[in-house]
């Protein structure tokens, strides 16, 4: 890591530790509690949150940012909710796995309720909880939520530093052990602002799963089943595995991708050294503030173009495309149908419009809703995921076909990713994403297939979607 010599100094470190010592270490605590200590650090508004995040020593790191430039960064584990899959005879059926997700969300809500503040748990779950996991996802499991021990957030109102941790005297971890862990994290708080590490990305080998010929054959085969299976749309994804010449810090890749993307939901989950899942997603699954809910319907893809003239020409082509309009219609109508089940009012805040990103353009509409009473985050996730934008329509007829034709485990790719707090939650859809495991980078992208889809064009669409990743290779990244 390189540094420009500029350092952030937190003179409040002693104050932070004293407050935690008085309220936690020296206090008589007889029952489980979730502690969140918040510190206003407006005097440190010059801090670049992403650079601070990269400079922390802990291998567990979290980052999330939205289109409104709200940033959330965390390091260390204050609490974790993690489920690993087991063989079906031990693990149960799909309904049992739904219960597992419901239990995870309820546990989060219960622990947040133990705090007098509003801690956040960051995470999500795999696209398909019923599928068998492969080893590349061992560091994520199939449900993962983390309340970071140390958290730095920033928005238009300034920046806040927080210390979060769950304590249960019956769990066998002493208060002194927790306090020592906090001391260690706080001791690393002052770190040099770095210019975001650089490195060489020399590509040794690329493997597409499925490879092109097989993917096109699969596409044609699945199109032939549309009428038989009563299918209107299916999303077929591809995994591209890039073998790199040396071990790379995953943050370098994420930082490069983030610079390449605009108007996206950016996420980074590192759970081990040289291991992380990350991406820059254009798609908001939902944002909830109390009983108000916002959700996007996004479908159709076309290149951005090299200049304004090309951008406008491509946008016009996308809006007039019968194939893309049909695909968008399935997404829009299905999301609206699901929203009606959990909302008492629905407004189309944005009519059919173009969402123009760095390398691609999409068709988007946005819903603004008021939830019915007592609708939990689990119920929202269960209703909205997966949308036809990442699965197909109707999904009940598609699940088995995705497993048959994709030939790989999606993991967290195209699953919900975001955060949960007491009165607010936000989840994007984890597309345009990749997972780095030492020297192996797996990149995921998919295409929506309808009757009018042309195999070569759909393959090219997927290739266009991973353009930011492709720019990594055989050049020096700064």
C-alpha cells in the first residue's frame, strides 16, 4: 500500500475507550445487550471513507454505498449471523431454508431491539437457498450478516464513527475479551490516507462456464421449452473465471471497479485475507424507511456509446426494441404484483425511462409504496426476490431450468445485498459482481432470454456487462 504521507489523527481515542469502559467493562450487565457507541467526527470530514477502510488491518471488512452518496464502511466483527449449507438429508427442504432466513432476519431484529440506538447489520443471502454450495463461496456461506465492530459512515450531514458489539453473558465470552478486541481495533484507527493501492493484473487464463458454444446451445434448448414449461422469460447467467499471475488485494479490484461506475450500489464483503465478494449494481431491490418503500424495475441492456450522440441513439434503440420492452414488461408487472401483496398503496414515481450507467443503459421504472402493517424485512425479501430481472417469469417454472443449464452455483451473485437497521433497510441486487479467492477471480453476469432473443447478441450483452472487470487485465491499475 502506498501513502501520500497525509494522516488522520483521532484525538478522541481515549474518550472513546473511556466511554466504553464505563458503560460496559466496569458496569454490571446481567442480560444480553447490543451496544452501539456513536461519536460525531465532523472535524474529520476530510477523511476519505474508502481509503480509511482500506487502511484498516482487520481482514473482515465491509463497504456499501448508494446512489445518494451515502457511504458505510466497517471493519472487524461486533456480531455475525452466518448460515452454512449442509447436505440435504441434514439440511432439510426448501421450506426449512426459508425458515432459516426468517430466523436470521428475526435474530437481527431482536438484537437491534436490545440497543437504544440504531445499529446496522450488513449482508445478504445467496440467490438460491435450495442449491448446493461450491467451495468458492465458503467464506460467505449462504446467509451472512455482520454488524462491524468499528464503523465509519458518511453522508451530506457529516461523518460518524461507531463501535458496535453484541454481548450475551451466557455465551462464554467475557467482557474483558470483548474490550481487548475493541482496544485493538481502536489502536489502528489512525491510519495514513493512501492513494488506493496499485498492482499489475496479468491474466494467465480465462474459463467461461458454460463456454460460448455450450451457452448458445443451452439458450436455444431453453427457448424450445418455453411453451412446454409455460415460460415467458428466463435469465441465464455465465461465470467467467480469470486466473491471475499473482495474489491480489481484493480492495484494489473493487476500488478500480468503483471508479469505473456511476449511479450504482457498490458493495464489498471481505471475510478473509485475499478473499472478498464485491460489485457495483445498478439495481435497487428495495429501500425501506419505516413503512415507506421504494423499489426499482430494471430490464433491457444496450451499450452506453462513446459519445452523447451514440448514447442517445442507443437509448432510442433500447426504448423502441420490442424484445427489451417485452422483457421489461415481465419485470415491471411481476414486481407490481408482489408489491400489492405487502403494500397498501403503490405509486409509479418514475415512468419507463432510461437509466444510463458507465458502460450500459437500461430501462427503469420506480415504485414508491406504503407498506401494510407489520410487514417485516423478511417478508419484503421473500416477496421481491428473485425478480424476473435475475430469475425469469414465472419463477416457479424456471428454477429447475436455471440449475440445469447454468452449470454453476450462483452463490451471492444476483441475491439481495445491503443492510438492515431498526427503522430502515436497503438492499440492492448483487449483479455486476465478482468474488476473488487469492489468484482466482470469478465474474458473473446474465442475460434475460425471451422468445425473440438472439444467442450471439445475448452473449455479447453479457460480455458488455463485465467490461469494467475486463479493463483490469494486462495493465497496471492505479
